[in-house]
C-alpha cells in the first residue's frame, strides 16, 4: 500500500517532533507526523519542567522564532520561578514546573488543529531512497509514505532498553515499546551510530509524605513568562519541597552498588555527566554527607510526585529502602520505580548545520537521536529541522543560526563540529557571547528572522514592533529627563543607570513618569545601558569572526592529502567535514597553523 505524497514527514511526537511538525506545516508544507502512540504526543518522559539555566534562553529563542514550547509552558505551569536573580542578566533563567497531563493535552491540541498537518499511529522501520536521496518512509505494516523530506525525532526509542536492577525490558520509556528497524536501515546507509543512556527518578505518592518539616520553595509572586506574546494565564501556583539524602541512604547505595546493571557491565551506553544517578553522585562525591533533592508535583489532578535528583537503576527493593531514609519520606509509597534507558543515537557531526545528513539528502535529524538530553535542546533542534526540511522541500537555501546569534546556533554548532561522547546538555558556559544572547532580548535578536522565513505572523509581528517602539521611547526619555542626587549637578537618568548601584526601580521611585514601564522593558533597557561597554566589546568580537563564517569549505576537499596539516588536523577535518572556516576553527585539536594551511590551500585552488 502506498499513501499519498507529503512534503515533509516527521517520525516521532516528542518535543522535537512537535516543533518540527508545526514549523513545517506553518510554512505551507503538507506535513505528516508518524507516532507509535498518539496519546503520548508532548509527553514529559522525565522531569515535568521547562527552562532553567541556558535552557530558558533556548525556550525564549524558540518562541521568538515562532515556535510553540514557550506557549505550551505558559499555559500549563504549576510554578514559575526566575533563577539566578542575584547574578548578572546573562545567566538569569526562568523555570516552569509544568502540569504533565495538561502540557501533553495542550501540545496535542496544537498539533491536531494545525492546518496542513496530519497524524498517523504507526512505527516507521525504514527509509525509501532514490539513489542516495531520501524520498519517503515505510512503516511496520509495509505502507509507504512518499515525501520530499524526512525528519527523525525518535528520542530514546531506537532499540531502547529499560533497566531496573537485574531486570531488562525493551522500551523507549516505561510502558512503551522500543522502535526497531530504523537503526539497521541507517547503518546500512553508512551512518555511524552509538549508545547513550539516561535515567529517571521514582514517582512517589504525595499522600504518604510528611511535609511538615521540609523546606518549602514557592513560585515567584509576580512571575515572568516564556512567550513574548501577551495574555498569558495567571494560575494558582503549587510549592515544591526540599529534602536531602542521609548517611543511611549512602550506606544502602554502597551496600547494594554491586546490583547495579552499570557495575555488572550489562549497560554499554554513556550517561549524562550533568545529571548523574544518585548512586553515581554518592560514588563520585564520596566526601559529600548529603545531596539535595526536590519533591515536585506532576499535576494538579494527581498526588504523584517527582523526586528530582534521585534517578537510579538499582533494584526496586533497594529503591524503596533508599526512599524511606529521606527526611519526610519515612513512610512513603513508591508509585513507579526509577529506571535507566539505553538507546541508539547518531553523532551529529554527520549532519550539516541545517541538520540534514551530509551523505543522505532529504534526511534531517533532531533531538536525542543527535546525542542531546533535555526537552529544550530537542525542541530547538526540531524547530530548525522543521524550518530547513520545509525549505529543502521548496528548493530554498537552508536557514542557519550561528553561535554568535543565539543559544540555538551555539547548540547546533557544538553538535556538528564536535564528537559528542555523552548526552549533551546546554549550559551558559558553552556560549562565548552570553551577554549578547540573554533570555530578555531573544525577540529583538530573532523575531525579525522568524518574520523573514515566514513563521512570525502579523499578530506577533505587530506586538514585536510596538515593543521595540516603546523601548526606544523609554531610552529617549531617560536621556532627556534629569534629576539631581544629593548635591550633585542635574544628570540624565540614562547616565545614572550607568552606575552599578542604580536600578530602573530606583529611577521609577525618583520620577513617576517611568512607573508605567513594564518589567520586561525595564529589564531590557537597564541591561542595555548598564552593560553597554561590554556589549559593544562582544559585538566587535563577533564582527571579527564574520569573514570566517563566509569562508566556505567545499565538500570535495581531500584533507588527508594536505600534508601541511597536522596529523590530528587531517584526521579531524576528514571525519567532521566542516562547512565553513569558522566551524573548522572550533573543532578540538585544530590549530591556528591548520587554519592558515586551509586558507592558503583554497586560495591556490581558486587561482
């Protein structure tokens, strides 16, 4: 059987799949999403939370470009909190504890009501090719789905295995079967694969927790939101609570560590360094007496709680015993055990920055299949893959975000120029330009690009332009309005804001005309003024790199034949095949001498 033809097919309905499908459909492509279960579109497999350090920048950038993750998070939050307020604006980070059920329902409704987007519940097992070009998908029933472009957003499902102690089950996440067939198909087509692992904590019965002596962590009284669109719902917030491990917890782990599938050598995948299991924490940080754990609600309509920081793959009896050593959890009941998930991934150096495979035109990949972890990283890649699959289907040039323009660009540049040997997590330290790439200015940086490619509609565009107009108006008023502090001569409020100790809130107290300025505009203006010198310095650094971005490296270049390159340089360049000189400069092991050799070699070849 052969289905009707589509422009773009997305395999998978997680956070990457949703962004890819919505972007493709909104750009006018006939789009099909294939899912093994339609009920789990938008499922939060692990922590039901969005945002946090570096991740909030990704969500704001997704929203600024016309994506949907920020809208979903704003509509379904249980708690909103701005992290790192005591630090500089470059690392301010919004985090939402989400209602797991409502988030999934809201996301599915967006998908189901989007024009040009169709759904099918089935498992894709192989790709259809015309020569080396991908032109469709075949599912487990033998049905063929022709398409101009295919996007793989399979998450942890490719040959997925679940581990709880000595028990091992096939599955992409608890209660759901693994996806088989695609890995072998891709390996047969020449792609290199590897194994990674991740884990999830146990879910516990909130009715069996004694909260009386636990620290309460409420949300912000006047919360910020992810989306730059107006009219976000104001919802009642639920608190989180803090508990911690004890010496009894640590001793139980030490006594039973031999029962871990990792210790027994049953698992081959590499786990995330920045989100280790509790047994890894206790082993790696043996000098620590205790580790903090957050008890977080999963839904308004459920007593199920999430224990952040307590992922494990130890046997169930050990998990229950460990839980009951924690303050407040002495009589707790475990609803779902913690487990580890091992799955196939494909190192993203095999992709262009557009996220299309270098050797398989028409095939795009996004999310955990590229070696990343986290909903936000997946969604960011999904958005870029969806945009570029639509542009590929319409014979348009790729849409590429550079690391100087965005956290999304930094994420993708890292993936396609480096060998990722463990699940990649976005961190603020990964960006050299984090003062330029703040979460508060994501719309100023990226909404014009979203408008240019066709994802920003008239409604959002008008809101954006009105905000920019108000920002400029406030700046002008700050320069013209003056006030005297103490015995000082009268100064403009603009010059006062240059002082580290002066805030926009103080300006509002001194002059009522600034009281109507909204908090988001006040923060943006204050940051732009106060850090003006640093921002200009980073902008100059970006300008110096612009030539390297324009310097294209042809695909036919035989790096192994360039004897003037270092041995490591030849090996790395031949393996990673960078698209530009700027990418080559960021490959670990590539020296300035190697870059000079490349410039001279290409100049000679052009002559």
